[in-house]
C-alpha cells in the first residue's frame, strides 16, 4: 500500500498528488467514502482488509505451478468447527520440475514426494493440511493419502498434517533437518532419498543456512538477518541453534567449515554480492532505518 508523505514544496505536492491518488488502495478508499457513505475510519479498515486479500490472491510473485490455498493454522486445537476458524492462506507448489524424476519411479513415489512438499510448505508458513486437503489437491482418494503417509512414516519421515500434529515434535523445520543430515556427512543422493526433496531445493537450503550462519558470526541481530535474507525469525533461530550445536558435535564441524568457506570475508566470495542483497549494504552503510515489524513469524 502506498503511503504518501507530503514534500516540503507545496507546489511539488500539488503537481504530483493526483498521481498518488490513482493507486488502487486510494481509489478504493475514495469509493467506500463517496459512493457507499462509510465513515472515514471504517472505510480505511475495509480498504486495508480488501487490500490484504488482493495482495494475497493476486500476488504476481507466485512461481509457476504454485497456488494459494487456505490451511488451518497450526496453533488451532482439534475439535473447533472450521466455520469458527480464521484460516490461513499459504502458497503451495502443486507442480514442480522435480516431479518428473519422481514419476520415473512410479506414481506412488510421485505422490509421496508431493505430500512431503505440500505439507512442509504449509507448515513452514504456519499452517497444517489435512489428509482430505491432500486428497483434493492431488486428485487421489483419502485412503491413498493415508497409505502413502504410512509408508513415509516407516521410512522415518514425519509428515506434518493436522491429524498427526502430536508426532511433529518441537516444530523443527524440514529445512533445518535437511541441513543437519548434510552436516552429518550424508551425500545429496542419500539426503534426497530420505527427505523426498530435489537436489535444487537441498542446495538452496544449504546456501541459506550458510548465509544465516555467517551473518550471525558477523554479529548481526536476528532482526537484521531477517531483513537481509527474507527468512522467518523461526527458521533463522533454528539455523542459529544448529550452528551453535556444532561446538559439541565436532564430526559435523568440517562440513560446516566447507559449506561456509565461500562466505568468509577476504578473498573468497561474499554472500552479499548477489542480487537482492542491497538491503545488507544499506544496513552496513547505516542508510537503512529499521522500523518495528508488525508481522508475526512467517514462513521460509
């Protein structure tokens, strides 16, 4: 939503004010007041509500194959009717290029991989899918979903659905679990087999972990790391806890040093040289004035 700050020059304000008032949220506010007669305060509240929905469901940043789906928030206890629950919009990757490789191993393997991906994506954003949700999203019967989840459980993979919330544990992200497996010495092939995630996804999680760890070692606050990386506070804290645990797990330290080597200051490449890291440079040069965040814990 565009917030207009009146410039010092009154003439400049008069010249450009009409441009600012052409925004969707400004026009919506005007119509609510002029056409529908709502008081200003109520009109602003309705405008904000409508714009939240608009930004969620008309979001152009969704990748190919992604959808917006309303899940049950993870903190809602069982037994509450859905009509009394404020559901949570989550972004789910219904189709991904890695699905092609899984399909080569049969439709059952494809279903298992998609179950893992969808449930973890929802969980990372604070929501939980039910088996009925998965059946509808994947176009199979609930019994098939139940069977695939049981197979995954036998392999030691906990699928975070609303029905097995008690089995999820303390809420460790699948991203943190994948990084931990790699640090323990497992190769990409074995991590893929155990977690049903693509090579590209695993590589991205490792890179994200390394960046967070290096920023933390560089004495950046969690809030600064969140701004720089775009990750949720919950995931950042988990990455930091994993990094701190290495002091008591020397067998994982060598892989950690290898993973973070390219992010060490000096001649080696810095993680801040990549596109999208302008925010870090702004913080480093004291040009960014951080404002209190009104967001809760997001997703990764």
